[in-house]
C-alpha cells in the first residue's frame, strides 16, 4: 500500500497549499506546522472533503483525485479521526464503531462483531453500551480510532488526535496511540501543531509553513538540523543562517560567530540556549564568541529562566533563577553573552 499525492488546493485568493507526500504501508507521516500552515486543508483533501485544484492523489496506484477523477469521501478506502472525534451522541459506543462497516454495506451482525473486536483491542469492550457523553476524553479518542479502523481502511487520517485531551491524559493516550499505529498495516497521515506528539507518533515529519513543505525527514533529522526559525523554536535551538569562511560565520541578521568545526559557504549555525552564559562584565580570556545584548524578556521554563536578548545576533539563553538574581536581570538590562565555539553545530544551508 502506497500513498502518492502531489497537489495544490486554493483557499480563497490569499492561500494556496502546495503539497507532495508519499508514504508506504505501515508508515506514519505527520504534517507539522503552525496554525494556518495548511495542515488540515491537506488532510481534508486526502479525505476527499476538498477537491484538488491541480495535481493528483493516488492510493495503491488507484487514482482518487485528479485528471478528471473525483472519488467521493464515502467511497475512499480511508478512515478519519477528527479533532473533536465527532462521535454520534445518540448511539452507544458499539453502534458508533459499527456505523462505518454498516455504511459500507457490511451485514448488521458482522458489523457489530467487528466493532466488538475493535473495542476489545482498545480495552473498551465493557463500555459497549455506554453513550459518548459518559466517556472520558481518552476513552472517546479510542472509540473514534476504533470507529475509523473498523472500516479496515488502507489510509488512516488523524486530525490533531490528542488536541482535545488534558495534559495528564495526553501522555497515556499518546503512548497507546503509538502502539496502535505501530500495529496498523496501512498508511497513516496525521496532523499536529504539537512537536512532541508528531515526533513520538510519526516515522517521518513534513513541516509545513504558509502552505509549503519547508523541511522533511525523520524526527531525529528534523531535531538535529532545523532549517527555519519555526522548527528551531519547536526543538529549542538558537538558529542562524550565514556565510562561513574557515569557521568564521557572518550572519545574515547581523553579527558574527566562530565555530570550532571547519565550515565554508552558506551554512546554518545552531546551539541550545543552555550553552549561552550571561555576564555583567565582559568575560576575561577573550572567548571566541562574546557580544553585547539587551534583555527583552524573561520566561520561566521549568527550573530555568529563558532570557530573550536583543543584539547582533539576538539570542536565547537558559539560566538559573539564582543567576537571574545575581545578575539583577530585568527587561532592558545590558549584559554580555558568551558562547564557546565548540557548542556551535554547523551544516549546509
């Protein structure tokens, strides 16, 4: 089973999605990006809820959309789990899960038997006669997934599958969902704006910004070598683009960094905020990377404080609350930023 899609979809006059994605059987691909990037538009097009403007969508070599072919949503071998699950409130859990097979003309008794099987796999067989209003968020998510899988789809589409859950439930359900996706033999495409969800659930990520794929790869590849400010912020890195000459990097946004590893040409330079130290006075010993900055904001991040500082270049620094007090940092305070050359990772732009 293979999904092969290369298409455009216009949303009014101001937005166009241009997406190319290929996924194999047993593979989960996540579309990750900020709100308005086109993620849900892509999912709706794959489901047949939006027609493509140009290009095509094919599954297992069969055309679903494009070249004059338009397969209706209910005729596509696809199962969809929507963000709010959209369970039928007047039906029991068993009837909700059996609805998909029944809609595909499976005999009533066989549809109910299939639904019981999926509820058993999800650990929800005891809730077969319960109405959706009596389910927890995690239980509702599993029922929605069972309903989608009960149709035996070759393509599974998940739209922000964990967004409706509270933080505590999300951790457990994320782990359960990963287990189900690992066992799923078809192709799965999920949409998320939460990097942790995407990186845990997906085998491969496509990062969308303003309707375009700006980077794709495995979660480890994306985290290791971000290529846009959005991705860098997701994985918690300072990221700059510049031109390097034997390790000295002139940054496009102003300023200069010196890296320990040799590099030349157009490069990205990245380093974590916790590798940056701040000082009231210029550090002694002539460190290779020191520059003057002004504190723009301070945010608490767990046991550390993230300092947003303006300079050439702007920089994020994670320091302890004790260091904030010792430096007497407030918005507008001017300090020196210091970074070891060995902490900078470079790669081709």
